[in-house]
């Protein structure tokens, strides 16, 4: 099945009020997809991303498309800092390791897990606490999303993806935790064009592919 689509067709799946995971780390976010999202009329989105500091997220928030955020890092985004000050319940800050594990749990069908990370800090507020081997732990629930947006170096037409560098950070695990995954790929090749040993995300988790620059 050829999953290559136009940017407009791929993003048409996103609806008002959706929860959207955005893979990547540093400068490896799916910027074309984020710019395309800005041109749509959807809003009231919940964004799940490792950092909200990049200009692409600032622009989305300034456009009024984001109603809540789940992230590990706020610095560099004055809009999300103001959102946090005005309505703390709209912004959830998670330790980065816990963030990764909550996404992985979502993709694995694990509803929750216990971790000692965050005990004795604001992270433990409103969370169940249990003791294991004399160590206090917090219950963390899985993260899932309606849509995941990720960047890949290469994708084949079925949706198998090869990801390099920091694009693997969170982007490799988010597709399994989302109901619908859109991939922007620098290169799209025929099926079989990627060595199976190098596939980072298998096609079963990918619903739409968009070529960067098209």
C-alpha cells in the first residue's frame, strides 16, 4: 500500500481537540509538518513534545492552536511560560526519562508503572505513592495520542522508516503510542529500498508519508 500523500491530505486527519505527539530532539523536529499544521484551521490541540523551546512551537502557540502541553522543558518559549503562569493545569512538566517511559508504555499497552523519579518534588503532586524495597515510588500513567508527527531520513512507500541521529529521540517510540502517524521523510524509496536491519519504525505504525519539500 502506497502511503505517500500530499502535506494537506496527510494533515487533514488532525481534528480540533486532538492530542498530537511530536518526535525529535533539538533541531530534529518535523518542521515541515509543524509549518503545515499552522496553515490548517484546527485548534485546541494538546501537544506532547520533549521541548517547547523551538520557534516552531512558539509560532503554533501564538496562533492560538494549542490549549495544553505535556513536555519536559519550557525555556525559550515565552508563550508556554505565560500559559503555565496563567493556568498551571494546562502545562504538565515531566522528568525526561519518565516522559520517554510513559510514551513507551503507551505503545506497549502498559497502563502505568511506578518510578522513584520525582519523589519529594512538585512532580509527586496528586499522584499515588507506594513503597517498593524501602523506596518510595510514584505511579505514572501511559501517554497516548491521536496523532504522531515524526521526521525520518528515509521512508519507503509502505511507511518503513530509517531515522538517524536525534530524530530517533522520542520519534522512534511515538508511532506505537499514537492512533495515526504522519512521517515527513527527506527521501522516499521503493519498498525494499531500506535494509531491514536499518528500519527504525516499521510500516505497521505509519499511516501517511510526506516528502520534505513537496
